[in-house]
C-alpha cells in the first residue's frame, strides 16, 4: 500500500493565515472594524477559504 503525501489545499492555507491574523489582533471584518470575537474569526476564515478554493479552480 502506497503512502500518499498530504498537502494543504488553498482553502486550508487561507484559513490558517486568517486565524494567525486574529491571534495577532490584526484581523478586520468587511466593514473595517477589528474582530474580537473568535466565532466571527472562524466564520471569516471559512468564508475566505471558500473564496480561495473557487479562485483556484
């Protein structure tokens, strides 16, 4: 049985970048306000991940 290498998709990479921005306190919402709610940060991360996925196709 062959082992396959696991690579991150564009969506996973984008989600990681967005969550790092949130942890540093640099993540902003669409209106430009600073994001302080972790649930909102996750929602933004998944949304931007979907957009990155569409852009790659």
